[in-house]
C-alpha cells in the first residue's frame, strides 16, 4: 500500500531528537518546531506502529523496550540517509557531533592531546568529551564511542582493539623510604594497598608465587574514584597501588614512582578498546572517521611510551 501522506523520516527524526535531547522542548528547539508539533509527530508515529515507544512523565522520558529497538534502528537509518546525501555532494566532509566517554588517565594521556589534530583533519565535527572511570551505558548516556580498559563483557557493543599495557605495583620513593621496599608476598602484606571504588574493580592483586597465581586482598586505608586520583594518592606517599604501565610510565621514567615486587608480577597485559553501538558499515561517517583516527594514532608504541601528551606533574 502506498504511503504518500506519511513523512516517515520526519517522524523518525523527531523521535530520535526527543530521545537524544531528553525531552520534547529540547528536541523542538533543535528542530526549530514547537513542542506540541514534535509531540504530535511522535504520537502519530506510535499510532502508526501500534505500540508505545516512550513513557512520558513530568520529570523524564523513559524508552520502552520497543522504543529502544526502534531508536537503535532509526539512528542507523538516519545515518544512512545522511551518508547518502553527503556522498552525493562533491567533496563533502563528515560533520556533526560525536560524544566520547573515557577514563581520566586515558583522556589526559591519549585523547585530549589528539583533539587538535583531529579538528584540523575534520573541522566540521564537534567532540563532546565526558571523563569518568565508571563504565557507562552507551545508549542511556547518548554516547557514540567509549574508550575502555580491561576485558570486555559480552554485550551488543562492537569494539576496535587499540593496544594493551602491562600492570605494575608502584610506590613513591618517599613512601618506600619510610616503610621499606617490598620484595616478597609477606612484605606486601605489611604495606598499605590502595585501590579504586568503582564496582568493576577487583578486590585483590594477582601475584605469582612459586609459579602459582595467588590473590592478595586490597586492604589499604584509602580508595579513589578514578585512576588519576589513585595515581595522586600514590605520588603523595599514601601507599602502594597496582596500575597500568601506560598510566604511570612517565612517573617511572622521572623517578616519581618505583615499581616494586617485580618477581611476583604475573605478567598479564590489559587491553584497551574503542567500543561503540552498531557495525562499522552502518556507522555515521562522523563516528567512523573518529574510530579510524584513534586506531591510526593510538599505536602500541604510543601506549608503551605512556601516551602522546606532555608530562603532567602531581
């Protein structure tokens, strides 16, 4: 049956903007429409589909399961339409906004120093950068790309591997001068062992003793909400921490931190990925070029060197 009177792309765009902006008024401002007109488009869309896509309240909007599925598919369809239009325009460059989530250490050492070079290559792309060591839900947080350390849990996300890094137990020279340099498991048990507060953090350090991996509980008197705060605790002499070489490489080279108990290091390496929703072939061009840029710039040599930015001091 022909659908002459149905502006499906307009309804879809209105719905996606309502979700992205978190409300009808914000979506209306983005679309240069009235809130009532946007509401009517979404209501008409729901009526045509025969299902509710979003639950409305005075405080916030919440997607239904059907709404979540339709949102994911709609963003891909609209991205394909944008891509087709850009492909028809000679010399068109990717444009638009890309939201990125990264941990504090990753942002300081990798992401933020790369922003000027990315802007020079893609001047029509705007980056929204959020820093947190908390693992965010990309759909809930409206995030296009997240840079994550460690093994990835099974999910609908797609990942591009950027490299990996070793782990070391480190302390400041001042702390070690006061409390001694640990070399054995018994030595480590007598020291302050600092850690993160976020849920995905392990509550022990893996150590290799006589060829066997053992778990050393983390029992320090202080914990930190992110890796950069933990680094500053160690630099201040609060205790020892087990950290990524990528994060503390420059501190080790400068003598601000010292690796200890290396004979107990199990030698595992922690991977780093850029994760996103959807397949590479169906990504908006603005997201795809950012991923390609990260893969190009964040090499294993860069990770081994401790990042691309200048030294940052405590």
